[in-house]
C-alpha cells in the first residue's frame, strides 16, 4: 500500500478552487461500498425474515432504497468496472477474454488449460470514477477484500491509496480488517475525500468467524441446503457488524451527516435455486438482484423506496450528478430517477462452463428475457414468477424474437471498448489466492 502524505493546504486550496470549477463546493466525504456476492433478498431492508443486517437496515432508513437494482454482469471484475465507468461490459471491456492482455499463465506454472484464463482490464481510454473525483479535488482511497479487486486486475486506477494487502486466502480479507483500515485512512487524510470499500465475506466458502458461525444454523446441522444458507447468512451478519463499526466511526468523526454514502453489491449468489450454487453463469435474479442504498449528503436528505429498475452503471452518473460534476454522455448509465436505457446483463461464461456459451439478459417491465449463445433462450414473467420457474419462451415466440432483436441491436450499437491497459505481472500473493479460490485449477 502506498502511503499518502496529505498536504492539507493543497487539499484546501484544491477544494476551494474545485480544480478549475470555482463555483463547485465539494462534498466533504464520499463513500462507495460494495458488499461482494450479497443478494438483496438476504437483507432485512429488502424483506428477509432473518436478522442478517441490522446496521445496514438502520442506514437504509436514512437513505433511498432501490428495490430493483440489477448487476450488469455476473461476477466481480466486470460489475465493478461498470460501477467505475458507467458502462456495460461490452463497452468498458473488463472481462474474461481469450485475447485478454492479463494472461494468468504467463505468471504461473500450469497446464495448457490455464491458457483460457485471460482477462481484459478496463479499457485504457476510460476515465474512472476515482480518476474523475481526484481531478475534481478529492483525495481518493480504497480498501478492498476480494481477490479480483487486487491492483493487478486494474480496478485501482485513480486511487491515491489502494489497500489490497492481506488477500492471500480463499476467504479474501475479513470485514474487521477492511473496516479497521478504512477508519485508519479517514484519520490519516483530510479535506474532501472519496473512499471505496469492498467487503468480501459473503463470497464462498461460507465460513463465518466466531459468533456468527452458528447464528442461523446449528453446529450439528447436516450438510446441505439449510447449512449452506445459514452459513451464507452468517457471513452477511458478520460483515454487517463491521459495516456498523464503519458507520459509527464516520459518526464519531462528525463525517456521517454530510457524507454521500452508496452501498451496493457486484452480484448475488445461487444457493441451490435452479439446482445450482455460485455465480458467473446464468443471470438469474438470485445472481443479479443486488442491494443499492443511497444516502445523500446532509441530514434530512431523501428517504424511502424506489421501485424502478436501476443498474450499477447508473451509480456512476448518480454519484457524479450528486456531486455537481459533469456526467459524460458516452456512457450507458443514467442517473435515476430519469432512466430510459435498456436493463441488460452480460455474462460471458468462464472455463469450465465455456461450452454452454455466454448468457445475456434483457428486462423490460415485468418481462425478463434470457439469451444464450447456444440458443437456450428463456422468457419469464417476474410479476407472477419472480423465481423464474416457468419458461414461457415456447408459447411466446413473438416476444422472444422481438426482445432478442432489441437486445442484439442495442449491444451491437454500443461503442466497443478502447485499447486494453498494459498487463501487469501477478504478485505471488494474488497467484496463491486465485489458486485457493479454484480459478487456476
Ligand atoms: Zn464479486
């Protein structure tokens, strides 16, 4: 981790001038938090019966809860890239790609099959959220917990400080450490600040620490569904506890009320629904329906619930607009409530599932269309079938073909990603973590 020595006078000067925009008064604290792998429907503020998220629920009561937020991708790297660029995967470029510049095998001894593990980072031509906020006069810092957030994968662009230490095990970095480092960073810096946090605990394996391990499942419970779900919920509760400590630290420092705080997730997780576990493949609702909770700066900001479809690529313009910064017009996101763009998910499957072909989804009103490269299309009516159990494709061929046409045309109309950033060598800790996660086997 690079250590930032804050030049207070410089920051104050930058803050006053707004970096070339004298009228702009900078919001003192901007916080963006991703809860990795956290399904909306396993949180109290989204109606879950278990008390997994008391601190997040309290935060949500002082904020706007977006009830229908959709991840534009099904795994960590492309979703975070959408959050940071306002674009869909087709346009920002960060995803698995056989021609990707990031070649894991060039850093690792391994079998031929590992050659498939190549990814692209965010296109070099993009100006990320952190870059834009830094240019506007914010000090930018990040503390991340997940392997794909390690700086080697390129999401660190624009951050003065990017703390990806200690991610060497299958569990990533624990929430306790993320919160501790975040609080430390706030103490070390001054002036207008942008802080990005990635909590990783709900990602598999589900092994919540200490008190949280048996909160929702008995130690002698048999292997299987209830145990898996109870352990996943325990991870969320553990994360929520330390999220609560972070909010309290903001309050204690007098930063909370005036802060813009956005809490969301990069994707969800299948816990046995559709006969499957995990994420990264079919964009079912369990995988793409994520929390999005936004607290505007100042006490007495807007609260309540918003039922429009929103996506992670909408968060980018939402933040820029809320801060009075220019929103670029070449993105696919739109700041709610004025959204009128297609709701799209792209899921380019990774080995060993490459053979089933990539998946796309288009949501229009209550209708969800699943597109598959191998022709396994599906159509669901979410108003009566939110669990996507009844595929209506065969009896609605006209809807299938018209939605398919709109989806393909829209994606084909998007500007392709610019040139890739240069590859970086993976450090031994990142390599070890990826091997532990099973990505390199
Ligand atoms: Zn993730």
